[in-house]
C-alpha cells in the first residue's frame, strides 16, 4: 500500500485555498467596482430607471466608503392589492429588498436598515437588517428607534408615495437623522401638495438646507445642517 505524499497534499490544499481566496477577492472587487446605477440594475431596483442614480452618486460617492447607518423606508412588497405593492409593476421574479442590496454593496462598510409594514419584506442578509414599522405612526417609529438606539446618516423615503404619508414619515424620522446627515424623499409626483406648497417641508425641517430636484418623479433632498438664509426653497 502506497503512503500518501503529505508534502504534495499540503501543497494541493494551499493551492486550493489561494485559488478560492482569489475567487472571493475578485468577486468582491467586481461588486465594488460597479457604479450605483449598475448595482440598482443588478438587483432589479427601479431607482436607475427613475433617474435617481445621478443624484445619489452626486450625493454619496465621496462618503460611500465611510461607516454609516443607512435607512430606506419601503422595501417593496410583492403582496398584491396592498399599498405600494410592486406586484404588476415589477416582474414576478422581483425579490423585496432590491435597493437594500444595492445600498449594501455600495456602502460596503455600513449598516443598512429597511422598514416596511408588510411581512414578506423581512429578511436579514450580510449587513442588512429589516424591521416591521409604520413610518406614518410616531409610536411605531419611536418604538423601533428605542430598540435600535442609533441615529442614521442617510435616510431614503421610498415608502407610500402620498404627500400626507411622506410628510408624516419626515416628521417622525427626521429627529433620528444625525447632524450633517442626508434625508431624501423620492417620488414627489406633480400635483402633490408638497410640489404645490414646498413650505410644508420647511415647516418640518425649519432652516436645515433642502432643495428639490427632478422633472417628473421629483425628489426632495434635506441636508441636516442649519443655513442662515433668507431665501425660500
């Protein structure tokens, strides 16, 4: 009976380890080299299709390697006939949390949080955590934040695209945004009370810097830093 050559076996194991390690490194590098638009498309998010990649890259490219707490309101339920359902809007292959996965790859040193009211949106993956929370309810938001005991550096509201809901969500989550943090409201449609009367935003954020951007699906960007300005956005 031939004895196994231990030296060759050891070399083979080391070679396999290096090969597998290099594969993982290459996969990581490939993901990190994708720009934000590519990441949104990779995971099936509609953010690039809506034209939001340009703004987010402008806002976040310089901080994407920092250690941040990032929150997105609205994860994308596939339950039919409920508020903000993606059923019928996206293909049946769509999986809730597309944007969260894109944020996870983009903000690769950060913790990514998602909140929604539908149970099919809940999962835990890599640096992503999701929670059931009604952003239009102060009690629900305060209960969540009491448990998390953190503040956020970035908040994106992609929840219920109704002006009343967007204003309530801003009211409830803005206190949990760090100074110098960025809050973005997506999908402020033409005809919205927010579009007609932007003062509704200022009434909530006071003199913190903010502006509107977009031609159709408008976004409102709020920079949590007081600005001594007499101008009105």
